C-alpha cells in the first residue's frame, strides 16, 4: 500500500527535475538588433530624465535650505536620493541581469 502512494510522488519529482535543454541563443530571432537598439535608447532616455530630475531636486533642496522651507528641503533631499538610486539601477541593469542569469544556470 505504501509503494503505490510513493510511486506517483516519485514520478512527479522526476518530472520536476527534467531538464528541457533550453538555453539563450543570440541571433535566434529576426529583429534582435533592433530590439537591443530600442532598449538602449529607452535606457538613454531614462538616464537623461534622471539627470533633469536630479537637477530639479538639488535646486529644490538648496532653495528650501536657504529660504527656511523645511518641506521643500526634505522633498529635495528625497528627490536627490531617489534620482541617484534610479541612476544606479539603470547603470547596473546589464550587470544585475547578467549576474542573476549566470546564477540561475547553476541551479540544478
């Protein structure tokens, strides 16, 4: 009785461990260079927008500091930190994806 219950469970575990053999292959689809170009352009647009957001945030921080506007100063600080974090994320996007993709290939 015990073996009849464990056999389907064992079969399911073997199916979960099955390797379908799928790996990323460059050049497999038409239009891949165009897609890379579009993503690079979006990344550049984001970086330019972050430079503008950082400039506005720093100006608000300075204006709030020198006029005694504590809320404007706090919002400028928050904007500067968020802009810096976004720039870090956009700059590191390729490295982050590459790291976790390589880490994912080690899972067995």
